[in-house]
């Protein structure tokens, strides 16, 4: 037993070292935003929030509540800082590697077989995506429970556990449920149980079927749930196949590609696009892939009674890949490295059994076999160590895709998104132009280009790009939203309202859509409508500080002071660093006659944001009325420093000078205030009074 623990520790240490660079990686913009960064489900770790994770039908076409729960735990501890998420992925992988060691050991009763299987599982480059890409935690968790369930089943089969056999079958069933709740691909589990029965030469056919009935029922239920989730998330039929033969050819191509990459992990990338457009025939070599794949299948059938370990290993590989083999297209990639995470167990098991057999029965080959095996592991480890670092951020990840697939237009758009977020607008624009050159009707390229123009202040051009986005995709929710925002900034409020209305029709349960329309209603003075929309937004997401802010500001402008104060207080609870919330709550306290609280809020607003002009002015007014002229003057001067064209600054400082008897400076400030706003009769009146006071002197 000590030997086994020693081997396992060595494997885990090697795996950890090889994958260590993943801990320095950031997020990527391939699904990380929709599953984690912008997914408010994971932000509520209360009992109600956890219930919502399990009752929400899907996120982006996937039903993975256990995965959401794990992300929610990470978020609860560190928010959106990526390091812990990467730590969690790496630790989950290490646990899976340990479980693989245990399963291989129970199957083979050979420590060296377990060593080889788990070491290859731990360090193989094709597994990098499942660990380095945070969203791919689905693979880690479903595999963890899947392998653990199989270990429980071996105890049920071998009758060597410390508890009754039914306990292990029940535990196996429970772990299967957790695997399904992590990813629907686990539905192959009952078939793999039969593969274990085959390996153990179980012959009681009726019993074998009866004991699998609960597993089969669960598989049927989750097949329905998965299909329904993918359909609702529009994840099905990403690609229209040219013919049924083409569809099957994609399956054969996937199987052969994954087999080749066991030994030659070439073109490692987080995305492998189809080589031909949707609706056109796939290349000839897709169909040709059927020859070696069918040859392996036929050979396994021929050896079904005499080479059970080999047949089992290939069977495990082929069966566990069935849900993701793309015969029915549900993704933009023809293959995906992460899909091999669990299936490769079968191949690694065959390889390890084969190497150990050769070492035992071909002693003359021992030295070359050991040299080849060690060299193979070293090469794989070095590739993995290097490849992990390409997931450093979205740019490095998409650079890798572009390196191997330079004509895949989506890569340029996704890289442009990263560059936009980093403020590198010129480079981002080049990426958008490249994408449009490759795919002139790709709406997201126009959308990103519009966003770049918006950031550059080229608002009319931004509107043109958003409009072009809508031409190519009239259901582009975000294009309507952003065009509405730009229309609002240009003062074209009717057009803005029309766009916001359309976006709400497209996504009637999107909180941001209601928030943006609420902001527009508040801007045009329709405060009750603003409150209604803000309330709807909060019913969809009760952590939206901006929705509370719009609602509170609308109450303030309607003169409902108490409700406004409650609203601004809610904003501050969620976002205690929003300076404008303190400033407006201070204004409301002034209207309520509570000057002490108002001063506290103005001081806090200024502490958080030194450019809070209204806070300086209002604080100055309170201090002036309290006779603290020097401190009031300091605040008025600060307001002038940050906003020298604000007529209220000069009006109030003029009044201060008037009260302190400095009529000359008072007149100068009042004249400046009138120059900036000549419609304020109060200022004109104060100027005339100052002139009279000067004449009396």
C-alpha cells in the first residue's frame, strides 16, 4: 500500500508542476462572461440563490447546477478575481487524477497500470483546455463524479467493500446524479456499467438489466432536460449539414482525430472550426476517416471474447464520446480538446496495460520500451507546460486559434473584444476590419466596430455600424441597446426609446434593458415610468445598484423624499463607493432639513470622487449659512477648479462674498455667473443689490 501511495504522490506532483502556469492565467472571453462574469445566478449564495441555480432551466443552453454551485462558492470567497477559480480547476483535476489511479488499480490489480493510466491522464496536452479554461469546469466535475461512481460500482461487483453491496450500488446511483447535474454528457454512464459487467464476465442478463433500470430512467430524463436546455439556449444545430452522410462523416472524423491526438497532440487550440461553411459538403478526408475507425470497431468485435481489456478500453472511449461527437451539431467546433477529458481514460488504460504486458513478457524490449515511455511522458509534459500558458488571457488564446486557422473570422472578433476592453482601440478596429473582409455579413464584427466608434466619440459612425449589425441580425439585442444609448447621448430620444422598446421585446427578462429604458424615462421627466422600469429590473436582478439609483432619483424629483432616501441607501448598501448616491442623498437630506446628514453625505461623496461638483456647491451653501465662510469658500473654489464653466459656482461664491462684505469680488462672480447663464433672474437681482451696496460705500 505504501508503494501505491508513493506512486500516487509522484503522479500528483508531476501533474501539479506541469499545470502550475495555469494559476497565473486570467479569464477568456469564450463563454467565461456568459457562464461566470455576467452570470448573476452565481452571485447569490443564499439558500434561495442556490435553489435558483437548480431550478433555472439552462445557462447558454446547458443545465449544470452543480457547476454553478462551485462557481458560486468561488465568487462568495473572492468575487471575480480569477486566481481562485484556476486553483479550484487545478485541484479538481488532481482529485480526478487520484480517482483515475484508484479506478485503474481496481480494474487491473496492477500498480504500474494505475501509474501509467493516471499519469497520462494528468499531464496529457489534450486535457489542458478542461483545466486552463475556467468555463470547462463542467468537464472536471462531471468526470469526477463519473469516475467516483465507477469506483463505487467496482466495489459492488467485486464484493470486497466493508459495507453491504446495495450500499455501493446506491452510492453509485447518487454519484451518477451528481455527474448528470454537472454535465449532461454523463448520460452514457449506464452503458459504461455494462462495459464493466463485460470486463468482469457477468452473465446474469436479467439481473444486469434490472439493476440498471434506475440509471436508464435517469438517462432518459436528463437526455430530455439536455435537449430542452440546448433548444431553449439555441445551442442545437449550429451547423446545417449537407447530407446525412456528411453528418456521420463528422463523427468518424472526430473519433479518428481524437485517437491520433493521443500520440500526436497537434494543432492544440481552444477552438477547431469546420473547414467548410454550413450547408456545404465536408472534405473527402472526413468520410475517409470512417475506414480506420470502422476497422478498429470490427477488430474489437472480432476480439470481443479474447481481448476484453482492449475491447473495454476502446468501448469506454467510443461510448463516452457519443454525446459530443457532433453527428448532431451543437457547437461551432468540429472537435474540441476538452471532449476527450473522460474518454481518454479508456485509451490510457489500454496503453498502460499494453506497456506493462510488454515489460512482463518481452524482457528483451524492456530498455527501449522504458526509454520510449519516459520520452513520451517528457514530451507530453513539456507540450502541456507550454500550452497552458496560451490561456494567459483572451488575446493569447485567440492568437493560438488564428495561428492554426487564420481564415476563421470569429477569432478576430473575439480578439477585438479583448483589445477593446484593454483600450487598444486601433488594434481592435484592425481585427474587426479583418473579420469583415473574411465574412462581410458577420454581424458581430459590425457590432464591435460600432462599439469602437462609440468609444472614440464617433457617434454617427457608431450608429451606422449598429444599424448594419441589425441589418444582418435583426434580433441583435445588444445592437438595439447600444444604438439606443448613442441616440440618447445625441438627444434623439424618440429613436432611443424605440430601440429600447425593441430590445425589451427581444429579451423581456433582461434587467439591463429595463434599466436603460428607466434611465431614459428619468432623463425626459417621465419619472413614474422610470420607477416602474427600475422596479422591473430589480425584480429580475435585485443587486443592480444603478436600478436603485434611477428609482431613488425619480422619487427625489417627484418630491417623495423619504422613498428617495430609502432608495439611495439601498444603492449605498450594494455599492458603498458610488459617490453620486451620497451626493443625491445629501440633496434629499437638505430638502428634508437634515443638514448634518447632508454634510456627512457630501463629505463622503467628495472623499470617493473629488470631482463631485454639486457636493462641493451644496456643502459650501450649508457652511455659508452656518457662517463658516472660510470653509465654504474652500468648497466653492474646489468646485470652480473642477468645473470652471458652472454658473452655480460663481452665483454661490458671489453670495458668499456679498455676505462677507467683499462686494468687488461678489460683483465679479455674479457677472461671470450671468455670462454663463443669463436667464437666472435671481443672479441678476443679486448683482443689482451688490451694485447698490458698492455705491453706498
